[in-house]
């Protein structure tokens, strides 16, 4: 269920559910100007789940001749200056290139260090087969393109960070329960050391292995994503 909330309301509810520990709403070091434990936990929770594809954070671009993103002959690295969404993508799940206006080829994701090791000849050109995408939003293509290739990609979007009390986005609305529970899990493990709450939040997020009918918030969002994005239902095993 989608909840209409805000950064302030999310923080307040987390504090209330942590045994009404309002002190978690304040920085641990008085006058430090640092974020509160709850704010840190929320940011960490979002950073964890923003790479996971849900119905509300997906990005899709088809590889066609009209694609707004084109690889340029001789250009190895691409940033938001070349294609604006590269500055906001948390993850690239699938990257494809259109060759000759007809054939679509999928590239293989590689570790940044892997491409550093194999890209030994800066003059080698060809049909791209591999790519890396690092945290600085730099897309590297290998081999270096020999001609122009329209690009298609599937990924997840990174939204502007929550900062002001009234700020709101998909993480305070569509994923409210997931982020609330993940934040409480982080607090239980790293701040208040509450093993009982930690165990409860693991079940809240991932479900209860002893009671398969008790779906966790992650499963709920995944099911809703499947319902909204797939024309045919698929049954997949779940590992707990």
C-alpha cells in the first residue's frame, strides 16, 4: 500500500516505534551539526535498496535509431554530460547496443578493475561487448566503439536525497514500510543494540520462514512490481 508521508513523519514514526526513543532524532554529539542516528539509518536504508528494481524506481530506454543516447566512435567513457540519466542511475541492469539499425547486442557488465586490466590498447576499435559503471556515474565501454551505436538500457534510478523535513519521494511513500523497517534494523544492530527488535525487523523485511503466509515488505513490493510490469505471472522460488 502506498503511503503519503514525508522525511519528518518517517523519522518520527521510527522514533516512536523504537520504544519512543526521541533521543534518536538528535545528533549523538550535541552541537555537532551532524545528522541524527535515525537520519543516518534512513539514508543507509535507501542506499541499500535503491539498486533493487521496483515498479517505482525503474528506468528503461529501448535501443532504436532514435535513442537519445548514442555511443560515439572513438569515445570510451560516458557521463551525465553525454546522457543526463547517467548522473541519476543507481544501477545499470542491462545494456544493449543497436548495430546497423537492426541487430541488438547485450553487453556484459564487468568490474572497473577488470576493464582496467584488459583495455591495454587505446587504439583498438570494435563492436562493444563489455561495460563498467562505477559509483561516480562513469560508464566505460569496451572495446572502444568503432562507429556510432544507439544505446538501450534498463536500470534503477537514484532520487534526490531527503534533506528537509517536508521532503518526500518514493522511499517515503511507495516504500515507506520497507525503509522504516530497514532503518530500525540498522538502529537495532548499530546504535541501540536491541537483538529482539533486530530479529523482528528481519522478519518484517524478508518474511517469516516458519510462516510462509506472512510476507515481508520486500516480497510485497516485489509482487506488486511483478503485477505492474509483467503480463504473465511467474512463480519463482524464494530463499530465506
